[in-house]
C-alpha cells in the first residue's frame, strides 16, 4: 500500500479514536467483562443442536442465551440496517449480528467508529441464521481497542477434514518474520506451529520429570565462555569492571551440580553464538541439556530416542510417527541406527581417520581449506562427504578424542572417545558424551585446546582455561552421561518447517532502515 494511503487511513482511524473519546468511550478499555473463547462456545451450540434434532416435534432452532465473546474484527458487512461482523479470537471465528433494535442507538454510534482490526466485546444469544451460520446476536457491545494500522485481511477456508484455516496475501517471507504479529494475526497455521512448539517443550519436561530429572537454571552471563566451540557475544559488567560472555553452553555449570550431589538435572534455555544465519542456525537458540550421574553415552542414546519419540507422539497422538520434512519422510517410530565415525570416513571419503597425508589430499579434492589441525580437518571431510546420506535418525558414534575435550576416551582405543551426535536428514539434532571427570586429564585437554587455538588462530577455540571447573572436578564428580538436544531443530522436524526462522517467534534480522511505522511521523 502506498505510504500516502497508509497515512490517510491512519488519520481516519485516529479521528475515529478521538470521536470515541468524545462520546465518553475509552478507545483502549481498562477492563474486559467476562467472556469465553469462541471455539468452545460454537462447539457447545453444535452439541445442543445435535441433541435438539433428536427431540420429536421440535420446530425452532436451538438457542444459547446470554453468552459473551471478545476478539478482533476482521470483516464488516452492512445489509440495510443490519450489520454482520466476523470476530476472531485465538480459538476461532464467529459471526456477530448487530442492529439498533437490539443494541440501541448509542451502541450503534459506537459501531460506526469500528474499523477492521479493532477489538470489541459483545454479549447476546447464539443461534444459527437462515443461511446456516452460527451467529451471536448482540444485545450488548463494548469497545476494547482501536487499531491505527490497516491489518492484512485473512481468507478463511476449510480443509478436507472440515477444519478452518486462514490465509491471505501477506506472504513475503522477510516481512512475515519482521512483523510476526501480523503473520500470527492472519495465518492460523503459523499460530498452530507455535502452539505445537509449546506442546513439545511441555512433553520434554513431562518425560524428564517422570524419569526423576530436576529442572534447574544456570547463569546466562559467563566469565569464561566454555562447554562448546563457538565465538561468543561479549558484554561488559560495569560494577565489576570485567568483560562477560553470553553463554554458548550451560554444560560446565550443570556438571558442577553433579559434583554438588544432584544426580539428574536438566535445563531448557537460550544459548548465544556469534555465528552466521542459515536455515538451521540462528545466533540465539534454545537447547535442552541434561546430565545423569552413573550414566554414559549408551544411556544417553536410550534417553535421546525415547525423548524424541515421546515429543513426536505428543504432536501425533494418533501414533503416526512418519514426518514429512522437505522432500523426505522421517520415521521416528523405528529404532535409530548407529554408525561409527571411522567407518563412515572409510566408506564415504575413502580415507582412514588417522591418515594425515590422505586426509589433506581428500580435503583438497573436496575444495576444503587445508590446515594442520588434523582431526578438525577429518571432521570437515566427514561433513562434506557422509552426513548428507543420513536421512533417517542415525547416531554417529566414537569421535576422535582430539576434538572432544570434555569426553571420556574409549578404554579399548584412547584415540577415540565415547561421544555421539544424532543426525536426521543430514542435520545435527543432538550431541552427547560419557563425561570426562578426571581433573588432571581435563586440565591437560583445556590447555591443549587453548594452545592449538592460538596456533591456528581459531576464533571459535577457547582463549583461556576454566580453572574453577577443574577445581570442581577435584572435589569429585561421579561417572556421568550428558546430552544436548536442539529444541528449534526438533520443532522444525515435528512441524515440517523448512527453516529455523519458522519456529522462532522473533528470529534475528537486520533493523529496518528509516521509520518503522506511522508512529514516528
């Protein structure tokens, strides 16, 4: 819509707002009278209607008296002296009938100031019209909120199962993310997606709670970034005169809790990594991490599979665990496969894990940047050759110890460690270890990691050793398994979303240039 037209509509709406105030009507009401959601009200009416049809000799249609709803007006149809509005709340839509005889002249004068996008409250009887529409015949009306912007208007349609959906021409992807409030307003499928995300989070908490895990909260501001390889966001604490870092992972704090005596803990919260944005990455994202005393990476595989399947059943209570994601169909009902890291390098890259010269040669063939960090290079070669083949859920196990500083080495082969990552459709979903709890070895690996990062100028490598964590290990941490699952990616799979930004309410974007709305003019 041209800017001049937007300004004209806004001026008209502001004039109506002022007219309401002159009438003694608050255009931004402080209180809303009692109401009920639209969908349950319509369901109640339809049940009454079905029961009435069974009564012999019943001539008039059923009626529910004195019901009230509130919502946003997204359609306004005048037919002589009568008016029909479409009123939407989060549960659905209902038609509202207004006329002066039922409402009175003062309420109809209020109606004249209503624009599409405004919020109102109405009370009256619910009946079905002669055209078959369930309708609330308003006897009372209260104005709740004046909208100064023209909303994109939804088109309501029913799918093959008779379920109502709404859609409109508001389909520009970047605009949808930037103005998510409008996206949610007009797209019922988008609202449904975020309702499903909430169900997934509730299912995870319920599953872990039943298994005796305690939900905890650990710091978001860290004096030393740790627990993962990532470039952190840096901030400054003025009172303490020190730089601090938005956390890249909660791992080291959660394992301190095992030292303190908690045996099963988990946290669902934000991590922050100063990295690029693509369909599976956002700098701010949600992780679930858990740690279990006396566990190992085998028990973590069991809980990963069980937790994901439980979340999937919450989304699909009918038991159908086949999920369409892009061009593929993922079966979460079958046992997850397990493949060894070194076997996959031989199978897909035709190179041995420990062959330094062969690894560099293969990297050059693949067009990768060749460097001297051998096992990091091996990981890049594996990513370029093997991961795309894992469509169905697959645990990739037994990583090189050299790239896993927080993981216990295998007793039968110390060059490999007890770590897995879960891949689905070539995307990493989970990462887990048998946790290293030997303080001397942990200190050695921390120092080697810092030294290698300095040597290779790796911006993601830690810049200092977390001596406080090593000191905690010296107090004794039981053998343990630890697991991290990316909540956003799990929600992408379970809702069939192609991009992480579809499952984040407000994904990161560059600020708009210039005024964002008429409010600044």
